[in-house]
């Protein structure tokens, strides 16, 4: 194989490796985004299913300190 071809082969290999790495990272990023989206949807679903806390019987607001009597 002539020496001029060796430079082209090396260039193609390096470019191929860089391109493969870029594609791999983009696929990994998409997979992580989908997992985060699914976790967020699951958290919203759990939050929607959780019943609201009952109101205090003494008429105080939920964050107010209660009378110890």
C-alpha cells in the first residue's frame, strides 16, 4: 500500500472514532433524558394519588402552631 494511502486510512479511522463517540454520547444523553422524564412523570402521578392532608379540627391553618390545651 503506498504511503499516501496510509494518511487517508489514518484520517478515516480517527474521524470514524470521533463520530462513533459523538453518536454514543448523544444516544446516552437521550436515554438519560427519557429516564428523568419517566421519573418525573411517576413522581407527579404519585403526588396526584396522595390524598390531601386533613384540615386541623381546631380551625387553625395547617402551618400555624396548635394550642396545646
